[in-house]
């Protein structure tokens, strides 16, 4: 297989997908994943996204006058496997291993 422009992104995705329960690795940036998928000829779209979340100061479980914070990230859509990922989603980091596994499975079927 020829060397791809986004080889490091593919290696990072494979690493994230294959880790055990106690191991950790970062999910590649979604705009980099989009570039990889485009290079491989997989239809996808990647848009910038943002959301505003209320913050609670000093670790309180309830909202006080702490205000809010705007988070920015990316939204990746892969229609072939009906995948919609938003990196500003509250539980995004909990699901990254599953996302990586589904993307690697799609890439390996090419």
C-alpha cells in the first residue's frame, strides 16, 4: 500500500480502536479524520460546531452564578455508516473508542 498523506491520522485511529479498557490514547481531530476519509474516497462532511454550556463554579453539582462557556469543535458526518460525531457533545470522550472502531472497520473494508 502506498504511503498516504494522512498516514499518522490512520495510525492514531487504529491505536484508539485497538486499546484495552485501562489504556488510553487521544482520538485524532475530527477535521483530520475527515481529510483521511476524503483521501480514501469515503464520502463525509466536516463542519465547525460550537455549543454553550452552563458552568458550575467550585465543583458544585448545581448551577450558580458561574455563567456559561462556549465550546468549539467539529461535527463529522459519514453517511455510509450512518455516523454523526460532534466533538462538543457532552459524552463525546466516552464514545471515542467506539467511533474509532467503526471508522477503522469501514476503512478496512476498502
